[in-house]
C-alpha cells in the first residue's frame, strides 16, 4: 500500500518584554536542593506570564551588564504557558534534565539580566543573600521581589506555592466542592487566625480572620479552582485546594 507523509510546522513566538520574567533565584544554596550532578548549586527560575508557549531561542541570561550574551538559550528551549523553567547557575554542562548557565551567582549580591542581546527584557539587582533562602516575585512574574524563607523551586511563589509548615496534620477544610462557605475542622483558635483565598496563579480574592464558628463566607467568589491558606501568628501556614461551585 502507498503511504503519504505530511510535515506540519508549528510557529512559536519568541518571548518579548514582560512575557517571561526572572521569577525566583537562590544565590547561596548550601543544603536546599541538589542538581542532577548531586551538588548544591545556585539556581534561577523563569516564569511565562502568557497564555501561550514561548521560545527562548535568541535570548540570553547574564550576570554582567557589559556582556549580556554570556549564556545563550539553546534553539529548542520552550517555556510553556504559565509555567516555569529552572536553570542551574553552576558552570556545569547542560543535560537532558536541566539547563546549566556558564556563570554562578554571587551570595554577596550582584545583578541578573534576561535579554535579547541588545535590550534587557527583565533584570534584578540584589544584595547579600542568606543561605538557602530565595528572592522571588509575588504574584508570579509581575510582583515585587521579596525574600522567601521557604523556596518554591519550580512552583508558584504565592497562594498555591510553598511547603506547608503548620504541623497540625489534622487541620482540614470542607466541603469540597463548596458553594457558600468553607468550614475548618481541628482548628486551634489560639494560633491559626487568618485565611487567604487566592487563584492558583497567586491573585488574592479574600482575606479574613477565622471566627469562633470556624467558617468563611465564599458566596461572592466565582466558580473555579482556588487555594485557601490558613496562617498562624508566627507566620506558619497550610495550603488547601478547593473548587467553588
């Protein structure tokens, strides 16, 4: 039998100013996370702010304003819509798992540039860094930089992001899906006192104090997927995903 073969070419636009951002970075990684070389190393996280995948072909990362083309992204580098790209800044060779930049970040502070070689698309100037803490944007990709005690490697920096650090494993939120209110079980009123409801991309819709009836009114929220964060007076928190119907 005869066969016909067709070739389909898909065009993916190259990122422009504001579309991809330096979202988070760690410049003093002593015990946080190892790369595929089994070494602790500096890392940089980029975030795609758009609803479409973007190519990074022809774009660069650098820590030197006089040499913006220090690290060139491979031609095949694509960052999906509303997704992340991790690069290790450790002067190692890139692998099938991760890209590795040909420079390291200074824990004493420096600058980081994302550019097309001529124009800077995004940049950050930072001071001395603390070990195993990061600087990142909240909301992702657009917000101001702030220090994260708990890094959010390859994950959303606010709302949906982070590692829960409230030790109360029995704390629960119900019903799910929910219509008019969220109820909190095993809630310790002396400690956990604030509830924040965000979208999965970090947009805040509601902040409230937990009352004695241990419930939050969500009737004004539109239908969709949300993240509820319960925090205590010491800055500890726990995340839950829920569907508003």
